[in-house]
C-alpha cells in the first residue's frame, strides 16, 4: 500500500478539495483508505459524508493536579515549572492552569508533600467512518488541546492497519497547514508528499518551507498549483523553481466556480462537475501522480 | 491594547487583516503600532511590508547536557522524562534533544548534579520597522516540531512591560497549542472566517477556544463574503458573537495579495473597515 500525504505549507490553498477529488478518482481504480490529519480543522468528512462506524476516546498528554488537602503552599511547584502553569495564591494554596500545563511532571516529582498527581485526560475523539470511497479515519480535538502530532500518528497508524487488512492500494492523508509537529507526523512514513500551492508570494514562501520539511525527513515531494490563473507569472515561477530543484511539477488547476459550489454541496469537485476545467486539470494531475507514486 | 487575528481554518485571510489593521492604525495618529507575526511555522506578514530589519536572535529550548564524569547512569533522569528524550543503554545515558520539551525535570532529580542546561536552537526572532510601524516575527526552523517555545519567546521579548498604543498579533491557524499561546496574550480577538462549510466548521472550533475556554471578547470578520453568508450569520446570532466586518469575494483582492500588496494599499477604500475594527476592538476591551 502506498501512502500519499497532501500538504500545503500555507493554509487555504485547497488541500482538502484536491484530496477529496483525488480520493474520488482513485476509488474508481482501487481500494483505498483515507486519513484526515488536519485534526485542528478536520474538514475532509464534510466532502466525503462518512457514516461513523467506530468512536474512540483519545487521551493526550499528562496534566498535573494539586490536592489542596495535601498542599502546604511552599511554592516549589511554581519555582520548577518552566511553562508558567502553576499559580500560587495569596491564600497560600497553589493550583495548575490546565491550558498552560505541558504535562512534564516536573512538579509531581519535586513536591515535598506528594500533593501533586498527574493523569492523562481525554483530549479528543477519533473516528472510523465508512464513505462511498473507502474508510475514513478522522478526529475531533477538544477545544485548546495540544499534542495534535500524537493524534495524527494514531490516526495514520489506524488507517494503515485498516488499509493493509483490506488490501488497499493507497492511503491518502489530508494534512494540516504549517511545518510543525502534526505536519512532521503526516510526512513520517509517506511514500510521497503532494504539495498543493497557490501562485502568490505567501504560498511560495511556505511551499519552500514545507518542501524543506519533507526533504529533512527524506520523503520525496511533488507539486501542483491551484487557482494558477490568479497570477500566471507566479505560477510559472513555481514551475521553474520545481524544475530547478528536481521536484516533479504535476500541473496547474484553474480558478473554477464549480469548486466552491461543490464544497457547499459537500462533494468532491471531480464528482460534482466531471467536465469542469478544474476537474479536467486534476484528472491529468492524478495520471501524473499515479506514475510516480 | 493587543488585538489578535485568528481563525480555525488556514487561508481565511488572517495575515491580510492583521497587516491592514496595523497600517490603518498607523494612519490614525495614535503612535506607532506594533505588528507581531506569531504564525511561526509560516510567517508571511513581513512579505507585505517594506521592512528594514533591526535585530535577529536565535531562540530555542533548554536541553540537558550530561557530564559523563559525574554521571553514574543511574537512570533517574530517564525515569522522570515524560517525552522519552533520555534513555539508559549500555551503562550510558543517551540524549535525544529533538524529543525534549525543555522542562528541566531531569536536572532537578539527578543525584550527582551531572546535568546542566544547554540550548537547542529551534528558531529565530527578528525585529524590524517600516516608515510607520514596528514589526517582529518568529520563524520556526525547518525540521523542528515545536512552534510554541518560539511563539512564547517572541511574545516575552516584545510584550514585556506596558506598551502604549496598538499591538496586532497575526496568530497560527488551528485551535491547538500554537494558536492558544498567541491568542492568550490578546485583549480582543478578531476571528476571520469565510462563508463555506469549512469556514463555519472551523469558526465554531476557534470560537470554542477563544470565547468558550479563554473567555476573551471577540468578533467575527467574514472574508470572501457573498450570498452564502447566511450560515455564518446564523451561527454568530446563536452564539451572540458580533459580526464586525466583511470583505467581499473579489478576484482583484486575491491578485494584489498574490503580489504582496496589502489590502489597504491596493484598495484604500477599505481603510474605513479597518478603522472601524480598531474602534470596535477598543470599545469591546473597555467594556
């Protein structure tokens, strides 16, 4: 089973609509399995309309908790915490700010009264859903939780196991924006990163950073440009950059009103309007992609 | 006053809004505004400004440095490390700095005092200025996984002490730790969204964090606004979140932004919108 991670660097370049349409096209040729690795803003299901088959609690990192009955108010926890998560009040009691707590347990080990305990708490929920294209693994984080890289790894592992067991030819992972922890977790183990970019100076700046991240973890990449006709000369600049850097440039997708329409209707654009300019362009990109992955 | 510009979904126009808000504030004559780019994974605000840089320094996290002469490989450090960044093998402590979160717990428990603190560089903080605004940004190094320490060091170096006038923070997308770190520093938050099912879904998640969890005053700006605004309007009404402005879907805007021209410079008519946003922000904070 091959693994394709769709990334972008900059947000809003069209990762999810491109992913959903690639899923639609791939599903005509093979069994596949999908993962939505943008756990902060998980939108792939809005286009694939899955039915939830399984629901699991996701427990994140540790959180410290002070037992007020045992706390002597000595302030040692406050002194050792490097994340500003301990507050000591005038009353002499100390308490933990759950949002700031990193879960390092330094205070737990240092408290002379052993008044601090640490437990894992639920940070979100992850799902296996059945869609008409194959199974989708996705998640919802609870507000303000951290550790999304760990959740991405969990979702990818579950998708991978499921894909291997049902003989899938492809795992397609719709990734998050940026280059940090959840992006690295999305790259790890991928056979190819497809970067969906746009012809603008911000997207180009971010494209180079995400390509650098993939290269850092030894994952090969390929690039396509979405809405290329917003700024055709910047689109050429991207193509030239890819050619100079030896990165496969797979094609350009034009600005096409049927794409936002398909999102409003909750379906992949290649399925909503198969003959539209965007769909034809993506068909060609899929052909190129099939050759190199 | 510190105004944060945030969103759940990426690419809704946070940077567009943050840059034009800072430029509009400079024109109001209430002193030089400070624009902080806290989207350290993809810091783009500087691309829209004619900047001269005045300083750059590296930032990072504290990592353990083990003095082999003192270390007896007792394994106490590895046993307290929540990230498995230390391990004992073959009578020696092995150190994996890329896993370290910099908590310092290992050096606190070492019975031989064999662990001192070094620095693992993860990013850069740069300061600069244009004719009328002050600017700073953090940049996470490619290949590093943790943006939060870069964001907190940017905030600590720029926001210490009382600062007169307006500070605008361009936040990371999403709803997890990098977004929370930047938003927590703000007095008022502008949530930028777009009237699509994606925009609405992610606005809901972002407002849960900003309003529900952090209790900050916030308003919603609908970017790429048009006939589909209804679902966002319904959500805002239900949540009692004010809609504080709209920027219509307009291909000319996308074209100027793609060349790095700030919205208020490409289309000065939008100056009023940003002046209104500044006034709404300051009124909402005073309340």
